[in-house]
C-alpha cells in the first residue's frame, strides 16, 4: 500500500478521541509505524528502549507483549467505533501464532484496505471445468463493484469532512482524511506557544454535533498576545469553516477578591449521545493564576447546561462507562488545594453542579454554588520526597480499559516521570500501588547523605495504599483487594 496513505491513517488514529488518553499506546504505535519497512528485523530490545527509556533495564519481552495486547485491543475498539468507516485498517498480527502458510509470523504491524483480501474467508475449491465461467462472473462482479466504488468516491469527494488540523504560524489549517486542506483561518493575535506545547491535537476535536453527518471543529484558542490576562475561547466551526459559536470559561467570583476572571481551559472531551440524552461537551478550566476550577457542561450550541466548581486544578478529563450500563462517567484528575494532595473525582454527567466541600481549609470554599454531589472523591498520599521538595503532588491522566483504572501521581517537579502508580478495579478497590524506577532513583539520590539519609522502605511503600476517600466510599480509606 501507499505509505503516505498508511501515514495518514496512523495520524488519524493518534488524533482520535479513542487514543486521546493513551499516551503509551500512541508512542508504541508510532514506534511500530516508524519501523514498518524493516519490521522483520525489529527486536523487543529496541521497542523497550523507545517505550521505557528510563526503565529499560527492568523491562523485558513480556512487558512488550503486554503493551502489544493493549494496543491490539485499543485498535479493535477504535475500528468498532470512531474508525468504523475508515478505508484502511491497522492491525497487529499475533507473532506467537504461525502464519496461515505455516511459517512463523514476523510482522509487528499490518495495514490493509478495508475489506481487503485478508478480510475475506478462504475461497473453496471449484471444478476446473467451471473455472472459466466462475472467473467471468467474478470479473463482471468486480467491475461492477469498482464502478460503484468509484461513483461513491466521487460523490463523497464533494462532501469532504474535517479530520485533522495543524498550526502554520498564526494560521489554523483544517484537512480531510487524505490530508487535503479544506479551509484555513488566520488569528492576528497568534497562538500562545505554552498552551500548545504538546501540539494542536489536545486542543482540537472533530465531532458530528448534530448527528447529521457533518463534522464540526471544536478549537480551544488562546492568544499569544497578553496570554496571562486573557481567557481561552472555545470556538466551534462548521465542516466548511463557518464560525457557529464561541464560549468563554469561568465567571466572576467573590473568592477571587477583585482578580480578573481569566480562565485557561486545560481539558476538552465530548459525551456521546444516548437514547435519553443528546451529545454534550465537557470543558475543564482553571483560574490563572489562582485555585478555582470550573467543569462546565455545554450543549451542541455552546450553551452552558451546568457547572461544577473545585478548589484546585483538574487538569485532565477522561470519559468511561464504569458501571457497564452504557452511560459514560466523567473522571477528573489533578490537585486539591485544600489538602495539598493529588485528587481523582468521578462525576455523574447528569449531576454536574455545586462546589467541592473544603472542610480542611474553609477559606478555600467556593460559595453560592450549592453542595456538589461527586460520585467519588479521592486524595492520594504524598511521599516524604514530595513533602520536602514541593507544595503538593499532582494527579496525571487516568486510563480506563476493560473495567480497570490505571492512574499515576507525579511526586517530583523534575524529572516529570517521577511517579507513583495506582491500579483499581471498576469499583475503585485498590489492586496495586507502586513507585516507578525514576521515583526510586530520585529518592535514593536525594536521601543518600545527611541526617535524613534512608532508603525507600517497604513501610513507605505501604503508606501509598492509604488513599483517603472524602466522598463515595463506605470507609475513610479506599478498600484494598485481598489476595
């Protein structure tokens, strides 16, 4: 297949909402694609160095196999949802199972046209005397299919939909699935580099808002001129580039004590429509530079439906069907300023209102909003290293797959990968809590000498299992799964 077409498909997957919270799997997919032309020579050691540059000595082939299985499932989920109409499929052959011809499978990654020959069942043997007749019928059928496909393609070509975007200086360019530019917009005030330090992908979404097959573009725009004194704007464009609406986060609050209500939007997700509820947009925005955080629910026309306020920073949003009832929940992660601890909060999309209760520090209570009804509110313990070097630890983005929740907490400002990891079941019972190698190294280096010199002990490790539950649990601490 044409490599540029495969590259476009890989880019489409990486930009999809399905992969938005799967940083490690995005990295693995990029590694496999970059080695696609020489994949038979690709060794697990090379993959390990790419995926875990700081932990390569502790990782092995089993870890690579586990990540490959996670990526395989994620691709299957993508093609059953967002990618159901994609023209190219990306799959990962099972290298532990012999290929159909009996040889050992050496490929790591395979790209093929949707409905390609590998997707068809084996053709049964036919009588040789009927071969010419069957071949003629097949040729006519193939010709008809090609004509229909060509006509359909030409019809659809006139209705290209936005699929990706990029920033060229102060210009936003929007492309279709083939990478053809559909339209562009100029922004005289430019784009704030700090806001787009991870590229455009986290700040843009492509969504069929009205369910009629027209893909709208949701852009989080933050200007480069006087960025600290201006709020982020959520702009909605039609598939043809016409501006449909704008929305600005936050509001004036007495707690800001006269500080301008400038809010920076840090997360954007879209709740799928259900039989009872239309599609809804969820936006998390923090006051710059203080502590109030707003999670706002918007309808498809950019009107605020409801809002939840938190005393801290909720930098990450993840959507997941935690109950298996077909309804997505909102998982927000970040920092609770009142407790100086990393936090994880679960919200029911139908009950996003009120303000978090700040019993520990009443001076941080947001008033006039009413009491919130979080489904779950957790606080994560701080390490001795974090207490010495930082004001608080910080929750990172949660990943939720097959009923399991994986979540990390940054314990160091530098290096940023100095993490504590937590794994929960779908009921948020704790399955595991452990430090990564970077944290252990940073801890050992900091406490190597002096009166506080000590190693990271099993007793300290056990302290990380004491996850406090403010809302949603039967006891003060999260339940531990017993072996």
